[in-house]
């Protein structure tokens, strides 16, 4: 069993960054100041499957956006912390609500604010489009880019390690 699979086996909470992970990292602003984001449906379905397999999910994002609130609600993600650059403090607050050990947490990130969390949890992964320094310090790197299937790949890695992926897929046959 490889190191990533071994780490993924213990995961009970998966945390996602947003910009650059659940999106491609680009920020779109309309002339009137409104913003929009593009989310990948494959990623969304992967998160839903992961939750159905019994793994809790959360979002910790440095930016605050009503679009992220809507996306989290659409996916059924109950734990959303936005506007927090100090993600390690946010993680510790989240652990007061969800009692898990650090080795039972996975985090998918892309940039320097994600590193303090990624380096302390059981499975800290970076998306393929992440900053090079972040990729270098991650336990693993997805093949897919942020906003283009990386979250789905991360979710499937956890489900495969826990033996729940085939069952999740078979539900659609």
C-alpha cells in the first residue's frame, strides 16, 4: 500500500479551499462590481459521493463570497468558513465542532495560505496548478488542475483507500 493510500484510509474530514481548487483560480468581476465563479460539476459530484460514504466535508476559504455560500449549500456542505487567511486557526475552530484527530483530516489546497493546514493534517494535497512551493510540501499532487476535476480526484482517492468508491459508482448502474 502506498503512502497516499495509507494516509487516505484514516480520513474522516475532507477540507477544500475554493479559489484555485474548486475553481480555476480566476476572479471574474462584472462592471457593476458583481463577481462570478465557475465550478466543475464533476468536482461537486465527487464531494457528494464522499459525503455519502461517511466522510465529513468543509470549506475554508481566504475570500468571502455569497457564491461560495450558494455552492456549499447546493452540495450539502454544512461547514463553511470564509474570509479567513489564518486557515490553521479556522481548522482548530472547526475541530471544536467536528471532533477528529489531525491524522483523520485531509486538505486540498493550492497556495501558501493552505500550507500551515496541509503540513499538519493526515493528508495534505495540492492541485496540479498549485504554487510550486506548495506542491513541493504536499503529501501528494493531483493530476487534474484546480477547477478541472482535482477535487473529484481527491475525493476518489479517499473513497478508493476506504473501499467505498466502487459501491458509490455501482449505485448508478
